């Protein structure tokens, strides 16, 4: 896998005068799992949408390996995949048909994906539903279909919006962690948002705290391990400070 270096330079996104992102800057080397945590409306999902090309930033730049990313750069967009908490899949498609469609979009040979797809569907307890229209699936099963496509296509940049609040069952939650770790080990970058502090604290090489469109704190894995579980220096106490400022 050719790993991608991600750089944000003063990235800004405005919605009707409100700054969802306010001159955000960050450099991410490949092979990391990065958690984005913050209050509702802090800018987490907007950041993922900008990184994926779903929305265009108002100002600043996104660079992939030094190349400026724009929505028209399909070559760069094929190096990433965005997985929202409510994936959009054609209701009349089966899981197999959806993965085949995604393979064509990402210019992958479907024949080479058959074996890994069957393995992933088995791990996600989805093999019996492989030819069932997704309209008949539950929310968690729908998410598993989109997750299976992500895993077998295996882009260099994974963008996951609230994967741990997506309706996945315990097996699905365990597998998304296993898949993310394997992807990062192979050189991919995995960026996910969450509201669940315990997950962000334990499942991240880097944790970025977003508050009112800006990165307020960035913690490394070593920083997180050094924090006490409770008390004024704990991660929970530090995040509470942002909540108190926001509500004051």
C-alpha cells in the first residue's frame, strides 16, 4: 500500500456565516488511527466531509502527499473512502451488488475481491444475507455492508463518522477495531469521530479535541497513557473545561 501523508493548512468552512471549521491546521503521517472528539456541532463531521470531497472548504487547503485536494481530483478521491453513520446504499441492491459497484468506482478487479469479501462477510455474520436486498436489513446490517466494501477495497485513508454509534452489534464493533488496526499497520490512515470518551481514549494513536471549529488539544498515544483515569488531570476533566466554557 502506498501510504498517504495528510496536511491541513488553515482549513475553513463556513455555513451561512457560521464557521464550522476555523483555520484548522494539522499534519498526519501515515499508519495512524486518529480520533476526533468534541461536542455536538464542534466541526468533526464537517472536517470529514471536507477531507472526502463531499463539501468544498471555504478557505485553506487539504494536501495529499503534497498535492492540493479538490473535489474534482478523482484520482485523489479514489485513495480514500468516507463511511457515514448512515451509509447511502441503493435499497434494491444486495450486499454483493453494492460491493461490486464500489469496486468498479474504485477501479478494483471484482474477481480479486471475491475471496476477501466472503471472508469479511463471514466475520461480520453477513454471509446468509449476501443476496438479500439491503432494504430488508437493519441499520447495523446496512452499516456492515458498507464496512465490508471499505475493508475489501482498502483505501489509503479511512474516514469514519461515528462508527461506534452506527448500530453495530458487539461482533461488528470488535471487527471494526480489528480492521482499523490492520489497515493502520499496513500504512493506511484511519480517522474517526466519536462522542464516546472511553473509546477515543483507548482506541487512538492520536486524539484531536475539536471545539467550535478549532483543534484545542492534540494528544499522542503516550500522552493518553500518561493521564490518570480520574481527577483534575484526566482526559474527562480536561474535556469538561471546554464544555463549561461553551456553556458560559
